[in-house]
C-alpha cells in the first residue's frame, strides 16, 4: 500500500512538472510583434513647451511589424491609436484637457511593414500606443494586436522653476511667522500689533494678485483659439485637378482641444473617377501661430486611393493641414506633384476651476509651512520662564 502511495505522488509530480514545462515552452515561443523606436531616444523626449524660445521638433515614432522570425512583414495594414497619459488631478500638466484623450488614430498601408510618423507629444506621462497589424493580401499572415507604452518625462526646467517659486513662498511664510512670533505689546485700541497688521495686509494683497493671475491666465487660455492672428501666407485650395488627376482634402474645418477631428485625402482619376492607389502622400499639420509642424506622415494611398485619420489639435490656435501628392517611383502613371491644404479653427478650453484652486492650495500650503517654521523659531528664541 505504501508503494502505491509513493508511486502516486511521483506520478502527480511528473504531471505537474510537464504542465509547467509546457507553459514555459509556450511563453518562450517566438511570436509576431511590433518594434517601437523613436528619435530622439525615449529617455530624451520632452513634452511640448508653450512659448518656447528654442525651436521644437516633433518626435519621430517608428513602428516595425515583424514575424516570429524577426523579419519585416510585407504588405501590411497598420492601425495606430495614440492615447495620452491618464489625468492626475493633484499633479496636472500644462494641458489638463488633453490628459486621458486620444491624440491620433490612423490606418496606414505599410508595404515594408513599417509605419513612421512625426508627432509632438503635448504633455508628460505614459502614452499608450495600440497597434493593429493585418495583411493587405488575405491569409498571408495572421492579424495581431499589441499595446506599447511610451513614457515622456517632465522637462527639468519645470522642476527648477518650482524650486525657485517654492523657495520664495517659503521665505515669505518664514518671515511672516517670525514677525508674528515676536509680537509687540498691544497699544490701547489696537486689535493686533502694527507689524502683524502690515503682514496680514501684505498676505491679503498677495492672495488677491495670485487669484487674479490664475483666473486671467485661464481666460486667456480659453480665448486662445479666437485671439490668434492667422498666418498671412496663401493656403492652397482643398481640391486640385492637374494632369488628369483630382486630389481632394476633406474633413472637419473646426476642432476642439481634447477631441479628435476627422480628416481624409482622396486621390482619383479626374476623367474616369477611378481611385489612384499607391500615390505617395506627404501629410503635415502645422500650427500657424508659430509655423510649428505638430504632425507629419509620409506614406501611400490605399486600394481606394484614400488616407483617413483622426487627429487632435492640443493647442487652441489655427492649424493648417497640408498634403502633397507625388507619383510612386517606378509606377506607370507619372504626374507633377499636387498640393492641397485646409485651415482648421481650433477652440481652446480653459482648465476646470478645481484645477486652479489646487494650484492655489499648494502655494498657500508652502506659505503656511514657512509661517509655522518661523513661529517655532521665535518660540525657541524666547527665554523660558522658570517657576521656583
């Protein structure tokens, strides 16, 4: 009987070992995947800085679809969605409305399995890239999905600014606590010593100025879209016909910060109306206020001669969508380049009032900490009265 028990234990152990080994083997089996690379490297990427003195360039994001052997997948359709980092009400970014929203969505033909875009990343945090890869020719490979993460660190300059502001506020609180801690004797008819009254008056003025600054800044941000002067440069029409080719740029002409706008480009034969596939498309989204390219993509039109995408304009200023169409090198149909464009008015959205109040709370808390420290220092300096 004892031998049978030992045999049963050994058999169970072998079965469990084989199951674990099979799971390990499956997990280590090579699978198709998407390789993410950026320029500059991820550790050097910084978020967009409004009114920056130095010119800012969009980040080049490259997605390479490969099979289980690590070889690029040919004739693929790559769908990409980019989502910004989730909102954090206690540590907001420069563009709170953009937090937790969709930044871009597009389906691109990738003959060599590669999708490359240039995109300005507006805020810090962990971006999520959802990628769908499917074959253009049926049954050439199995479609798959993958979610990638792209972490953008905060600009170090912001930390320096915060340290300077915090030091100033802490000094103001420390001075206030020092003055209040060493109160003068009250004169007849006085509620508080003169030094304390002056200090409280100064703090009241500072609080009022801070509130005015926060609210005026918010109002300026809300009117950001309507207050910008449009660029004086001529913008190409949204529909062009040239050498028997018709190129049409369609989509929303107005947009709102925090929401994506629908855009599409159609290339077809002006005579027959048939779609022109594999035409090379150079797409750019340009913020007109600073002539800043916020998005760029170069690829080819699909089987229907189209390219459609959804894009968010995080800055509430007028933008221009510009598309240049050129023939694919070596194709039977050659034609001179055709350029179309469309201006989009963007409505800026002011941050919610609670976000402004959180910032004021932090400033007030730093002043309060400094005041407590000042009071404690004065308390320690006072001679202790001993009772015999």
